[in-house]
């Protein structure tokens, strides 16, 4: 699969990038995509929720009324969850929501996500670029040239580029990551995926294993 390479002004450079069929043109596995996105979102959960249970409530332990003869239900403690101010029954406890997912499934999910975007023609390839200094305006100009300033976009760099990364931080509609940080969730969450030329080799080598 060949895709035109664009420059920083959004113009066709006359060159084409070859996208690997093993990464960008497979049979998408929707369930693998679902599992990888589910794991990503689960890992974002702090899991620090906590409610006090019966044993953790401060209060008297005396039996509040006699066992029989009152005509109502038996009650042994004011800290019971059926009373106001009592402990919560089966309340939330701190827990880890993460779960294990095999590397093979994760690679399949990312290949499937990239294939889905390629089929939707939502992948752009751009030549490497840099800014002299971090400046949001320069970054916005690039997005306008690519006609993605009003869309959620994901820019994938071949390596660390502080000027480009810092220029993008104030712009909420776009995210800049390196090829090693690529995830199924970020791919699927973006309307347009912009791959920098130097990132292609890293992406294809990581996902073709």
C-alpha cells in the first residue's frame, strides 16, 4: 500500500511511502481491538474507592433491643448496614482493575486498528519536521495545513522531539507521541493518524514480530 508523503505545508512532496501489508492491510480482529482498549481504560482507573463497613464504624456494640417480643426484626448492633449511620454492606474496596493481555493479542489489536484507519483513509504520512523553538502557533499552522485543526489527531514521531511535543501541549485536539508509545486506544480515539516518515520503520518492526 502506497501513501503520498506530505510536507510541513500539507503539500505533496512527490514521494510515496510504502505501508506494510502485514501491519496496515490485514483482516481486522475487532475482538482484539476491544480487549486492548478495555485493558488501556482499566489501567487508567485508580481503584482507590472505599466505603466503611460495619466493623469500621464507630459506635456502641450493645444489643439495641431484646431478641424477641418486639414484633419487628432482630437487631444486634446500631452499626448494622440497615440503620442510618451504619456501615455499608458490600461497599467498594480498593482494587486493581488491570488484567493481563498477551503480547500477541496486543500486536494484533494495533495492526487491526491501523488497518481500520487505513481502510477509512484516515492515515496521513508526513516528512520529518522540527521547530526552532516550542511554539503553539507553529504547531497549529501545521494542523491547518493538513486540514485537521478541527479534528482529533494523533501525530506519531520516530523519536523524542521536545520542540514539537512542547508546542502541542496547549492544543487539546491533538496528541503527539513516539512510535514506542503507540496504543490501540490512541489510534481508535483519533479521527486522523499522522505518521512521520521516521516512525514507519519502528512501527512496522514492532508490530510485524
